[in-house]
C-alpha cells in the first residue's frame, strides 16, 4: 500500500473463534495496572494483526469450571444462559511458540473485570473470543500520533514496539496517577509526554506535512470532543484518523468507534 494514498486503512476480518484459556501469571506493572499471562493449547490458531485489536474476555461463571463460550447463530455470536460477564481488552503480546498471551488491565475503579484481574486464582479458566477483525496501517508513515488515557496504554505500547526507524511517533497520554508512567522506547523517533489534560496537549500540536495517521482512544465524551478538536486543525483528514471510545463514564462494558478513516 502506498503511503501516498489518501485512504491508508486496510481492514481484515478474522473467522469467529472462541476459546478457553487459563490464567497463568499475574504481575503488578504499576499502581494502576496489572499484567496477566493467559495461555493454553486453544491459542494455537490465535491471530491478532492490528495494534488496537480487541478481544472479548469472558469471565468465569459461578459453579462452572469453564465459562460458557459464544457460538455463531444466524451469523451472530450467541451465549447460552446464564450469560457470562464479557469485556473488551487489547492483546498486548502473543507468543505463538509458548501459546501465551499478555494482557494489561487498567485498574480505574472497581468492577467485575478489574476485581477478577486483581484477585483471580492462578490456574482459573476463562474465555477469550476474537478478535473479529483488525485495522492495518503502514508502519512506515512519516508520522504517527498516538493519544489516549489509561485504557489506551496497551495499544500504544504495542504500536511503539512495531514502528520502524525513520518514522516519528508523537505520543500524549493522560494519566490519573504519575506513578503509572512507563519508560517506553521505540525504533521510531519518539516524542512522548505524559499530560494532565489530553485536550490541552492536543491543542498544542500542529498536524505535520506528509503521510501520517492520528489514533486516539479513551473515555467516550472526551474522545468525541477530541475528534472535533482534531478535525478543526489545518491539514486534518478524517480518512487518516481513528478515534475510539474504550469506555464511558457510568456505563459498563462500553466500546465504540467514534471516527475512523476508510
């Protein structure tokens, strides 16, 4: 794909797949993040092609060794009652040889997924479905903007690991706790700032010349406002932008795409 094309996004669909995995390890990354290692033989055909892919984490159900998994019925995923709790998360790193998957959980407040991530016994079974599709972007664009709050951290970390030398990555992350900052490195020329206000940080940025892409994720209302803010900038192109709502204040299990090129 030429980076001169106005539409840079390639979308790939994956066959639906739900699988059982086990919790193998837990690591406290920082005060607001816990990293879990999931694994098992059913991960043998796991595919995650995009840095901001999301999978459905299917939490264990009371009285069952393994949670009910969704199956396709009339072209849509269906789960037999009792329906388990399911939440969207970004796969951070998959090891096909070891059949293990790393996933980071931002612990902002309480909830079934956060409580499970912090307290589930090692060895417990859970479910994993997806990803259903991936957004693919050329890694050799001249510039990349990666913006977000705590929930965007796994996708940003994964993208920075993928970017090659010769590109520029502008990263702005709004954190509630400065102790959650990470010592990110990238082969790309990295301009990283941990900020108190993502809106103020974005306001100070100017869209560069050349082929690039803007990616952002975070709270629903904040991302809707950020998209309007970014689109008002000289040189903005909605076809070279993806803004996602990873959560919504006061609503559980929310995930929504606010704006994307393609």
